[in-house]
C-alpha cells in the first residue's frame, strides 16, 4: 500500500525553501495561528509516586513518548499537583532543554483524557482552533520541524528553547478532515514498523542478557571449573579463584575527566580531534566520533586529550537508568563533561577491563543515583571504590580470547539487527515527513484501512528504550 502512494494533483509554493511546494488547498501556519504558547512549571523528581495524578516530565519526551502521550509513566500526589501545570487534551508538549541542537524541542501531543499535569522545563502549545490533535503530534516532531527547532536552541553545555523561539515554528496545516486521514494512515504504517522494530529489539535484549551472563561467569570465576576458590569478601562477588586478587578500580586506573568547549565559539569545532559524548557510546571501540574539536580548543581550554587504549564510561545521563556503556579508545580523543576516561595500569589489560565492566553491569548500575532534574549520576567516589576480581595478566588474555571466540556470532547477529532497526527508523522518519508535508497523498489509502487501535508508543519494555535524556548541567559528578 505504501509503495502505491502518489503526490497530490495540485501544489502551490509555500514560500519556504526547506518545505518547497505544499498541496494547493493546504495552509502554512505558526503556533500563534492555532493557539497559545506557555511555559510549564512543576516540582522535582522526588514527587514521583507509583500512582496518583498523571504527570509528564520533560525527560520523558526523550525517553518514553514518541509523537503522542497516551498513557502516563509518572504520577504525583494530588496535594502536589497544584504546583504543576494542568494539561488539556491536545496540548503539544515541547522539551525546553536538551543535550544537542538536534534534540532540542522534542515534542509529543497529550492524548490523555482526564486530569494530567506536566513538570517544569516544558513549553506547551494549547490549540484554540479546530484541529485533529494527533496530527499535531506528527507534524510538530517530523524532521522538517525538528530541523527548525535545532536553529532555535540557545546555550552551551545544555541547550534551551523558549516560547519566543517556538512561536516562529512553521508547519503545514491541511483541513481538519484531512488531518484525520493522515493520522489514520500514519498510525497504521508506523504501527507496522514499530512492531517490527520491537521484535528485533527484544531479540537484541535476549542476546545481550545471554552475553553478559557468559562474560560475568568468566570474569568472576575464570575458565577452569576445578580451580580452588576462596571467599572474596565482596557480597555480590562471592568466591573467586584462590590466586586472584580483589582490587578497587581507582587502584587499577588513571582517571581523566571531560568537558565541553563552548558551542558558540565556531573555531573550537572545526578540527580533527574526536570529541566523544554519551551518544557515541553505542559501539565497543572508538575510532572516530560525530563531533571534532580544533587545536584552538585544546590550546585555549582545559580539555584533556585522552590517549588510545583507555576505557570510556558514562557518569551522567538517563542512559544510566538502563545500561552501563563502555568503549575502548583506539585513537586519541576528547570527551564531554558527562564522561570519564580510565587508563589501565600495566597489570590490567584494557580489553579485559572493558569486558569486566560489561559483565558486571547489573552491579555497577546499583551505584547510580538521581541528581538534579532527575538525571542519573554515577559519582566518582562510588565507582572508584568499587572492587573488581583481578586475575594475573596472562590469565586476563586467556579469558579475553575465549570470550572473543565464544561471543563472535552473538556480536555479528546483534550488529546486523542494530543496522536493520536503524534503517526501519530512518524509513519511518522519512515516511512521516513526506506525509505530513504533503509530498504523498494518503486520503484514499486511509479510507481503505481496517479499523484498529493505534499502537501504544509508550514502551512495553522500558529496558529497551535507547534514547538519552539531556544532562543537568548543575549535577555534580
């Protein structure tokens, strides 16, 4: 059905280079043409309860809600709700801060009937004209809208966006009946794509769990089942091979912190030195990164160049709510303020060290705390004092080679599934943009679709969510 879609019969110039032509009977609007913008206010993460008044927090626009808010993730006590901003059905919620310009203004439309509030750091667009509310979910966060919002962000370490900027957002606005047809089609098409993505992610989750179990056994007990054991003195670790040591991480590594050059200084971002942030930590080895800094940044700031053969860890960000990513540097890099670099001392192999941290993720995640604005934080005094089992250097290499062979097929399959998910997501993003900007006419296709409920875009499996919430620049690490 998607392959059969055609353009509209008549178009007109929108007057916007990034949008080009729109269907002849469509309008191009700004938020002030359809409603009003206001800033949400709210309490803190500590207000969260298992039940009560539904509450939408700005970070959930990154981690939980895609296009729509259909069911709440967070609740607060009714007595606290008076300090939060009440929401209406059809309100569009924009995250007012983010880690990158590409992320700023991530949005979703509220489709919850009944009482619901939002926390702070949210900009609300409240429609005052007839509109099919779910259409706003798609059009306000499609790629053309996201590209516009990226030009509106302010700030250095953390980006911010305000109602005064968002009021200039331009978006296509078809008749209300056509908005409903577009939503009907996109709910069907994106639902099929999302189900395919979730199936692949669940396979990856199972493979990852199996991989971590194999690594955990090898790095805590070794490979010889007949070896004599002794108590480690560490409750989570139990017995270890008699000839192994137990060492604190801080005694095994030299630690380097990270920082971010001022994003407003253009000459800092025109170089060749990789600048690694948590979003680059999706691979086990770092050979390059999306962003690069210049020699001027290295000379004029306190940024440290991290040598190759270091293990990078994330110490702040919502990714720590789900996983503890590590990566080994294969080239010299710099890192942002939400990361640390650990350079192993001679008695510890860098690749073995990375494997150990991967295998004991569950134990390391128990050290994570909640810092300002609800972001997750792994404080230096907690991870540096964490104890690891330490075999001799020669045995580290034997275990590393064993795990490399044992996990080879799992790694290949996981990489292939990750790539397939990436392609499906890109196709979904492009399809939404083409439909809501009028490049494809879906009216006839929507009329032929069977009646079925839209896919609930709140994740059924929270541990599968991959997006990260913006860091809180006030949180101490």
